[in-house]
C-alpha cells in the first residue's frame, strides 16, 4: 500500500519544511509515502470562499483514481488515539488497498464534490490548526503509527 498526502498550497516556512522532511524520511522506511502539494489558486483574493473551495476541489479530484481510498482531514471528522489510528492503517494494509490518500484542504475546507467523493473524515484535534502546521503533525502521526505496528519504542502508552 502507498500512503499519499495531498495538500493545498506550498509551505515556505523553513522549520515546517524541515519537520515534514524529517518525518517523511522516517516514514519512508516503513511504507511507500508521498506528499503532493497542489499549488494555491492564482488570484484567489478575487474569488468568493465557495468559488475558491470549488476550484481547489477540482484540482484535488483530478489527483484521485477510482480505486483510491480518500480521507479528508476535517475538524468534523472522527478522532483516534495513536494506537487506534495504527490499527486503522493495519486494516487498510491488510485489505489489499493500493493507495490511501489523506487530503489537507485549503483555509476554507473542501467543496461539496470532494466531500461526496471522500470515504471518510478524520480530525486530529478539536482545536483548529493552520493547514500549514497540520502537515508535520500528521506526517509524524503516520510515522508513530508505523512504529506502533512494529512494536518499536517510539510511542509510550
């Protein structure tokens, strides 16, 4: 199985980039992993919130195959402990799924068409984080899940 993260808009903060690279590299020792950045919409300031979500949604859906499982990182999604999340990933790996895609949307969330296509929604917290900050947090959680599955000493319960 491959895990892919699709994220709207580039990150230019060096510390965030460094964390993403660090945990992405670690994660690559356990599973095929890819982070794909979808460029910000040009002239988005002239668009309404709904129009911006719609344009971002079109770009997201172009990256998805019919066989992909699509999970949105959304504040209204299901919450997991790290162990529960690792168990979820193990079930997906055991199911024969080829690609599991997690999407980090833009500042306004997702269009209705993306919600309609999604197979689920996960929340990392009841708090709201910037769509830039959530990237290293989520990559670290993917790494943590893999170390839990391998019974490695990274996670302490």
